[in-house]
C-alpha cells in the first residue's frame, strides 16, 4: 500500500485551529490479506508510524480488548470521526463523537443487513429510531467502550446511509483480530489491560 503523503494527527480537535497537535507520517500500512471489498469482511489494517508517539497527560491509548472472547454487547460506546455530520451533508472542522449502544450480532442480522453480518463484525446504533451513527468519512475510526479503561471494541466499517432506522453502523470486531495484531506488531507496544 502506497502511504506517501499520508499522516496521522493526534491531539487536534479542530482542523481550523493553528494548534496542529502531534503529526506522524505513515511509514507502512498492513491491510488484512483476507479483506474483501465486496463483503467488507476483514476490514482492518495496521499503520506503522515513522516515529513513536509520546504519551502525555492529555493523550492516552485506547487499549485492545482483553481477549478474543471479550464481548461488548449491550454496552454504550463512543464513535468518533471527521466524516459527514449527516447523510449528504458536509464534513465538520471539529472532531465529532456520538454515543451508540452496541447490539448483538443476532439483533443486527434482524436488520436490513441480514446475512452480511459475520462474527468478525459488530453493530452499534439505534435500530428502531436511527438518529445517531458514524457516517461517510468516518471509516477506520474508533468505536471505544469504557470499562475501567478505554478499549477499542471496533473499527468503523460500513453502513446503509447514516443514522437510518433498521441500519445500525457496522464495525470490524477488534477482539477477533488480537492474534493477527500480535503477529504483525511484534516490535510494537500496545496496551491490553
């Protein structure tokens, strides 16, 4: 994957601000070899940055799930991103976040997605009413659950439109990729507990 010109910016909540936060270039991207652009199965990638990120009081990592069986069903989660503020709308210069409930895969398969939802995916949102969701441009962003610490439960993957009833947001289930992450980040550090 060609990552020339791609960077990661941290500690910036407003793109129009003169405070640029911490910026790192992406040295390498490792997409899952099983990624299918049609079914969106294995919609996950790892980015290697050109230099370490200093952890300071105002910036901490979201930890990985504690094990591959960790289940976040029925918990509230935060999804954040720079995508569209509503379907057909424009992007915001301020980082957006919304709280959404994580639903079971059985509940998600009862929506318009039916059999598209596999065990490496998870869903979050308000099935009956819609109204809150990730949107176009948020893909790759975090779905974070707070128990004792912040945990990366999912990665924004896809949805039918934005915040529609019967179409919750679909996320890559990070707990199903812990072994893949470990194998592909042997010389890196991350938190689990």
